[in-house]
């Protein structure tokens, strides 16, 4: 297991370098003047532009710029914005809110999606199965921003059950339940359908019939044998979805005024602060790669036949 983890970590290095370089190239190769609007309505003085070019190494070749940037990142320094704000501090203030929101969304989609998928997969065709299929199809076809606005207006403005905005930092967990549901609603529908299909397929497998023939209780057959084998594709989806939830939180954070990395990236794009966008996305790449490694390690826990040498 130790050698496998080491090998996987080494494999992540070229993937990390390739993805971060692509991101850096896309952000810093955008057309237009990076200093437009930095000095009000008038163009910035040549002395200011030259000072910023030297400070951010913008005169160097792109590969050299990327190398210097990554050396600083490995030391924990994400650089400064054109306004002199420390990007590391900006990320440190915004990241906890996004992590909390993503974890709430992941928990909601895992609990509700697994429960609904197991119930419908075991019972087969019927009213409950049709109800879940229609509900998940409705969630899949509905854009996230529509779900967010509907719940905000209905539960917040009309019924006064929730706060319409979550501007506190760090955001309280209980205030993130509805935003978390909005963020994870699409993935919850996918988890439900994926679990249902996997349960329905594996419940006819030989090992399930053998366990039942041995006289094991239905709860043990489902919980120990059927669910563990059926959960592998679901765990794969959930593990990769964590990074997607954090990266896709910009819409949900905008609706509920959550001060997370989504709003930080949006402000960075509007203000042409490429260093902010690059720093946030680089951190998201790290989370995504590590979550994929964790999913691979969980395979051996769920299925004893899987061994890593």
C-alpha cells in the first residue's frame, strides 16, 4: 500500500505541472491591457506599468514566469494583486466558506442520493421508483441558479424560514443547509440514479443469492455485501465531485452572498487580477488530485478483492 501511494503521488506531479501551466497560460495570455482601469479613466504612467511588469515578471517568457510563480507557491507564497493585497490572505479568508459549503453539499447528495437509490434499487418498479426517477429528472433539467432563486424566494422572502444571504465569515453550518442543497442538487440526482442502477444490477449477482441462501439477515446482505460492492462507482463520483463542487460554487455563492472563492474568482476576472484567479484554481487542482487519490485508496476498503502492491 505504501509503495502504491508513493507511486501515485509521483504520478500526480506531471499532472499537476501540466494542468497548472495550462491554467497559467490561459489566464496570463488573455487579450487586452492588463493595466486598463488601474489608474482610473486615464492610462497608467509608463513608470507604473514598468514597475508592475518588473514586479510580476511579465517581461519574462511565459515558461520563466510560470517557473518563478510555482517556486513561490511551493513556499506558500501566492503573490500579490496589482493593488498590493496578499493573495494568500484573500484565499485564507474565502476558502473556509467554500469548503464548508462544498462539504454540506457533498453530505446532502451522499445521504439523500444513497438512501433514495438504495430504496428504489431494492424495490424495483413501482410508485416510489417512478417518483424518484421523475424528481431526479426534474433536478437534472433545472439549472442550479433557478433552484437557488426559487428556494431563496420561497423559503427566505415568503416563508421567512431561512436567511436570504449568508454574509458572515466563517459561515455558520446551519445557514449553509439550503445553499448546500442548491449546490449539490444536480449531483444528488446523479448519485440517486447511479446507486439505483448499481443496486438493481448487483442484487441479482451470485454472491447475493449465496449470502441469502446461507440464511443471513436481509440487513446484513444489503449492508455488508450488496451495498459495499454497489458503492464503488458512487464513491468514484462523490470523490471527483468534491473538486467540482468547490469550483462550481460561484453561482450558489453569488445567489446567497457567500464570501467564498467563487466571488473571489469573479472579482479577480472582472478586475483582471490574474494572480488571484491562478492562485485559487491552482489550489482547486491540488484538492481535485488528492481527492482522486483518496477515492482510489477507498476501493480497497469497499472491495477486499482489490489489493495495491
